[in-house]
């Protein structure tokens, strides 16, 4: 079941990136909310915020190891729903960007919130960030639960 959820989330990410590559790339940028939010085509050869440019091997290795470990953890450990959702989102985001790196040599980014910062990101990045936040909450609340039991 976990694998099916991951496949669905990766599929959603890849469909949007396919659209960005085949439609948005030719346009460059579309203003959705003037001076706040644009859809902007970017080829990101780095990690978050464009760091570590052109180090695809490192990103591929880390994403593959993290995804395999996350699935192993889901199948072998007792995890509540918050933890499961967090792990599934991180895995889906990591693999979504991994597909781009292997297939294209870069990650397609398109979400451009200019009011917040000057970085462009994608749905897979959102999965990783939200999943990480949920995992942090899960870890903190799990530790509190363990303290109360003792």
C-alpha cells in the first residue's frame, strides 16, 4: 500500500513537470498573481536553493538510500499516521526529483513565489519540506509519549 501512495505522488509530480517542460519552458514565466506568484521554468542542477550545483551523483545516492530506508522503516517499525505521512512525502519528493536527475540531468522547478524569496521550486520539494516538518512533529510527540509512559 505504501508503494502505491508513493507512485501516485510521484506521478502527480511528474505530470506537472512534464507540463512545465513541454509548455512552460517555451514561455519562461507566467504571472499567476502579479508580483507575488509566477510559474517560472527553471532547470536546477543543484539541491535546495541551487546549492551544490552539478553534483548529481551525490543527490542520486542520497535520494536512493533515504527512499529505501524510509520504505524499510515503514514496513518494519511501528509508526503512527503522522509519521507514515511524513515518511511517504519525503520518499515521494526524493524520488520525484531523482527521476528528473536520472532522466534529464537536472530537476525541473516551476513554483515561483516572489513575495517570499527569489528561489523557484516544485511539488516534490514541497513534499520533502512538509514531510520533514511532519516527521519532526512525529519525533517530538513520540519522545513526549515515551517520557509519559516511564
